[in-house]
C-alpha cells in the first residue's frame, strides 16, 4: 500500500483519488486521471444573465480590436515595396 492506513488522506473530487488495482484493470489500465478522480463539485451560484452580458461585451471588444489590428496589418503590408525582380 502506498500510504499508511492511519494517515488522514481523503479523495478530492476532480483532483485526486486512491483506487485499487482492480479498478484500474476494469478500465483496461488506462491511466487518464479523469476516469478516476471525476469532476469537482461546483455550485452554480452565479447569475447567468449577468455573466453572459459581461462575456458578450468582452467578446464585442475583442472583435473591435481584431478589426483595428487587421487594418494596421493591411496598412503595413501596403507599405512594403517590391521590385519587379523580387519574388515572394
């Protein structure tokens, strides 16, 4: 055994779990942690409408920034002068 039975170890959902080899064998010896630790218990105590509105506003700002950066890139590309002998 990897730990002393008197230790105060506890499984933590989504983080760690102690499982017997027989359980690993049942899962065909696949050691992907999610198969054993599961998902953490999270409370859905956030306001969806508020969260959605904030994420939407952030996304809209990112779209504006993308548009601005695309214009800057196109302007900079337009400044590049190529001789007729240059090849890209």
